[in-house]
C-alpha cells in the first residue's frame, strides 16, 4: 500500500523538538479558520482568478462551477496557470530537500511568492491531485515543544479552504469536494468539505481514503472496519470487519496507509484488509 502524504509540518519545518500528539479535533470545524491557530489571520483579498491569492478563505456559498475538462489518462484536470506556477515556485525553493517529491519546504519570503499574502513563517507545500492543487502549511510560531500554524487547500477554482493542521486531503476529480482525515496520529476521522460552500460534514470513522474506479465512492478503513463512502455525501457502509491484536490502534488511529484498488476488483486497506469491492450500479439516466 502506498503511504499518503502526511503534512507533519512540525517536523518538516525544523521545530526544536518533536511535537506531542495533538488533541482529537472536531471534524465539523475542520474547514474554518477557527479550527486552526490562525483564527484571526485574514486571507489574501484579490479577486482575479489569475492569481492563487485571488482565492481567499470565504464562508459565503459560491456558484458551482462547470466541471473542468480532464485529459485522457488523468484522473484530474490540468492545474490552472496560477496553481501550476505556485507549485513550480515551491519546487524551486532553495530550502527544499534535494530530490524530495512529496513536499517542498520554503522560507517565509518564498512562501509569499507561492501564495501572495499568505503571511506567517516557513511553509511546507505539498502538490496533490496530480499537481492540479496543493496544500500549504504555514508556521506562525514555534515554542519549546510545539509549532503552531495553519493549513490551506488551494485549487484555483474555489476559495482557499482552511484544513486541519497536518491533516491529509483527497480531492474529487472535478476539484469540488475534499475529503480530509485527521492530523498525524488521528487519521480515523474523515471529513467531507464542499469547496464551493465551505460546509463540512463527518463522512466516516476511517482514514487513508482512495477513489473507486467509478469515482462515485471512496474506500477507507480503520483497523477494525472497512468502509464504502459515497462521494456525493450520505452514510458510509461497512463492507468488512475484523479484530486486531492491538485494539489501541483504533483508538489512536495509528494505522494510516492509503487504500489501494487492485486489478482483480479487491481493495487493500489499513489494518490488513483485503476486501472484494462492491458498489451499487449507477443511477439510470
């Protein structure tokens, strides 16, 4: 199974000591600035779609945009020019680790070039969705034991949305919905965020989600339950259960691999699941 990128910004950005496990967050608040250490910090305020800074955090619902074209052989559309440029800037940050491809460390000055007006200190930029979008985690301060900061998802289509600090995100193919699991050590709480409205809902008690081949469902698991979660919203369905030797793993969410669909119609998922994938037929037109 492929590990999903964990934005462990406290470690990636060089805090003085390892941060303790964070308190379990409230998924219902995960997409609002109040859920992060930057509750009072404003976003960039431009309005043109030509700039990444033109998509500030916002609470007002926006019109749902028409689906972007998805080139053959891709799951996601190509990045809008501003997002593509921002990722290239992050890749060129001198402070990035040489040869590192899962994320890029930038200084405060470099972060301002990635997302003008982002503020804060050092940042960690992680391209996602085949480089059609990215997560940016920004430190605001570091104490003796813990770095505080905030994290945003940037797609260039809808306003930048604040996410759980050190959470992980999976986007739907049209970049209109994000599924975010908890921060490092708490990956068994999956939240669905509508990027047009900013509305967050609890999706399932699981982590490490992956899109099914139909793109209508997600597969995800904790160490005792394997779920099928509808992308459009709705209750999850438990497809399989088992009991592990270490039940504490479920409590703390320490098993966090990404679900992986196999060519034979099965799915491998965290907790040692190997499950036949079954989903309802698509609705008739």
